[in-house]
C-alpha cells in the first residue's frame, strides 16, 4: 500500500482470509462505571467521580461493545442504562453536553469481529448515521465487477473497503505513520452483504425505539447553524475542485463531537 497516495491495493494478495466472522453495529458502553462529566480530568478525579451502574439485564455488561444482535428487543434495558448516564450528567451540570451529542456516552460504530477479536476500529465513526452509511454500502454491493465500497480518511486514519467479485477486502491504517504495518482482511462478499443488511435493519429499529423511550435522539449529531456555515472553507472548495477534475483523493469527513 502506498501511504503517500492511499490508493494502492497491493495489500490485497496478502490479506488474511476470515471465514468465521460477524459484521454488526455496536453500541459502546462503559464497563460498569459512568463518568457523567466531560473536561480534562486526572485519573484520581475520574475515579472519584465514577458511579457504579446497576445490572440492567444487558448481555455481558462488562463488555464495552454491545452488538445489535444482542440488543434487539432489549431496548428498554439499554434505555435504563442511558437513563443513568443522563441522570448523573444532570446532577453534575452536563445535561447540555449530552443533548448536543454526548460522545463518547452514546457512541455507535461498525464492527468486524472474529473469534472474539475486533478486526476493525472505524476510529472516527461515532454516530448512528455514519454507522448506517457503512453498513448500507456493504449490504448494497454484489459479486459483480470489482469496485470500491468504502474509502475514508479522517484525522490521519484511513479505512478502505474494496470488492473483488466473491471476496471483499478491508484495511485500516494510520495515513500519517510511514512505519505503519499494513495488514488487511478478506471476507466472503455474499455473507458480508447478508450480515451488513441485517445489522442495518436492527440498528434502525433499535435507534427508533431508543428515541421513543428517551424522548430525544442522543445518537445523532446536529451541528449548530454557525458551525454548519463554517464548513464551507477553502479546503472544502479545493476538495470539490479536485473531485470535479477527477484527481484521486481519499474522502475526508469533518470530525464532530470528539
């Protein structure tokens, strides 16, 4: 892979073939403690401000990544978990932080897992909409002509997914690290598409039910009007110009809430 241009696919022949895997969306929860405040805190302050969370009927609460396949029809339990976070934040004056997009408290991201090991990070994806976009892209492709499924670059971290007929290849790497060891994974295209479609449907159901239960969409970031206007910058115009003349570039997204 050429880190300089980010588009080389010479890593594909050496990608590790993964036969038994799970593709899903995961909700990131705390491992038994909640820190209902933001800011730059020392370890001692974080420990002092931590409050235990009760067992709420969630599967393996000690885990920090809960897949939608384990959460469907358990939305009331998940809502009770979030209610504790919101209550703690309210007691500490952090309610607005939660309501304006409470990353990392309500983070959701795609996940590829095999043998209990996370194969992907999707480091800069935090919201339901972003996660749904990845899952939909995975679900929509078929075993036809080779094509790019996903190509993203954000704050130096790159993710590339390409389809080559019966196999689909995924790689993540640090764009800014010339010493990065580049290793990708290969998945059966048809099975990956099937799992991604099912995960997308479950995520939509869970998201809708959580909004109904809590009365607010904590999983979608809505930028203020001023911030939205600020996105029209010379850099944005330059990228649009590159796109219009067909020069290769990796996609960049504006990081929000992190």
